[in-house]
């Protein structure tokens, strides 16, 4: 850890003065908030019959659903993504470099860290099945541990559309955002009032690309200033309150077991409003935040976290599962307390300390995957058909991993090999490994 801190400090000191450190801070903050939220909301316990029950805090204590307005911070990540992608893509256009080079570097940063966690759980599913572990148990463990990969599938699609979304922003400005809001409204109307099947999945793009557009606005200085930020915050909060209070949308901004409607899978207009609210809030705090990040220790910690943030995100539920398994093997220690009881809340710091203790070595081992690998080659542009096909295969594999699990209910291996294989084959099509390294060296 000391060596990592020293390296991060050196990188922090080399950061150019014009760099917006608040962007880096918000990227790390949003992911850490998701990690804490996941650790808090998952509440397994052992019932009176000695069976492990996968409790969900939002279902057990309905008042905690209001907390999701603070812990559902994926909109902030997409806001930051819009800012960062606006900076990098505008530079790519200025230097007249190909889209394939730019997109390949983005894929590397997102997909490289996925491979070890995906392989680790595929190996677990295979050997667990061969050793006679119940297939439902195997599926429960793998599904829980690999939930985070759904986000990467969506973010990759949003990133792939940057040439179009950025061009729309340059030409239409805030109208490019307004059109996406209108599309999200239309989708929700068709879903809620006309029961059109599957149309709601279109909001994965309309909502998240919409928040991403606000990142372009931030980067261009169109949202800066306390007054403008306050307007966006107040308008978003008012819309959110009306949608939840008078409309059909639930309070929880993530899924609740047994609920008829979820605001996140796929996203709804209510989550869109939350994203606008959060954008206004964090932009209103930008001045104070950038001043805070002038402190070298705070900035170094931000740089350190950003260097391993995807590993933290991808492995945090694996750490959770490992701690739960250890507690179960230890006779159910700590698992015989009712979730939501005073004793349960008092025990949270202890459990969190255990999760962190298990997560840190996992991050130390696997964070190197965030930096890429493989020998460099000439880095010639990848044909667009390979980019498109590779992207679709990666996103399909990640989406299926989260939706149906890599664990198979039948078959000899106990693994849905096609689900595991899709991201690898897709990454190979877009030039996984070697092209990325050469792209980064030139960029």
C-alpha cells in the first residue's frame, strides 16, 4: 500500500493544472457509493429452520427505500463519462485520428478488468457443480457476485455512440438533451399506459445518453455557476417529487424484490429526474470540491482510487460472497440476527471491515488488469464491422451474465459457456490487448 501511495502521489503531482480534479473525484465517489449501497442492501440471514435466506433491506425496511436517492449514483458516473468523453473525443477530432483507435482504448479500460472476475466465477461454477454443490447455490453465488457487469454493457453502448451524441450536442445544444427526455417520456407512457412489451428497454439508451449529454454541457461551461446548477437541482428535484408523489413511480431508485415496477432495470423517467437532480447538486459543489482537491493528500487518494476503481467495483460483491460463505461455514456466526434490527445495524461496521479486508487483496492482485497487457503491434484501424460485431458480442455476454447468470441449471459443466465466451470473442474482434497498448502509446 505504501508503494501504491507513493506512485499515486507522483502521478498526482504531475497532473496538469488545467485538469478538472472534481471529475476524477466524482468518478471514484460514485463507484464507492454503489459499493457501500450494495454491501448495505444485501441482508442474508439464517431463519428459524436453519436455511439461509437472501434478505433485501429495501423490502424488509421500506423506509430505507428513500436512501436510494443518495446511493443510486450511477447518473453521476454517466455525467462524468460525458465530460471525459467530450474532452477525449474532441481531441481525437482535432488530431484527425480514427474512431477505432479511440473506441479501442475505451473498451480496454472497461473490459480488461472484467475477464479475471468472469473467469474466476466460471471456474467456481464448473468445480462447484462437479463437486456436488447444489446448482441453485452455485447460481445464487455467481449471480450475486457478477451483478455489477450489467452497468458495463450499458456504458459501452453509450460510449460507442459518442461520435453521434457529441455531434448532436455541437449542433443542437440542450435540444439534444430535450429530445432524449421526450423519448424517455414516450417510452414510459407506452409502457405504463399502453402496456407495450419490451419498449421500456429503450430507456437504457434514452436515459443514460441523456445524462451523458449533460456531461458535454458541463465540459463546455454551460452548466457551471451556482445559479445554473441550483436551477437544474431544483427542477430535477421538483420533477422527481411529482413523479414519485403523484405519478406511478416507486420511491426506490433500484429494484425491490416483489415490486411491480422498478426505476432502474430498465431506467424510468423518475431515475432520469434523479440524474438531473444529482447533476445540479454536484455541479453546485464543484467550486468547493476543486478547492478541497488542492490538498495533495486528498488528490493523491483520488488518483489512487481512480487507478483501481473498476477492480473495486467488479470484485466488491465477490468479497461480500466470500465473507458470507465463511460466516456460514463458521456455524452461521453473525447471520442469525434479524436484518434491520438494532443489533443488525450495530454489526454493520464489523461486517464492512471484513468486506474491506477481503476486497483489498483482490484489488491488489487484479487491479493490474486495468492497465492492459500484451505486446504492441502496428495499431492499424479496426474495420467498423468488427467494432460493431465485437461490441454487440461483449454487451450481450455481459448483459446475459447479469440477467440469466453464467451458471447453468443443466449440462455437465454447470456453466453457460457461450455466455462466458461472448465477451472474450467480442474483445478479440475489436483488437483486444495489442491494439489497445499501441493506441495508448500513441495517444
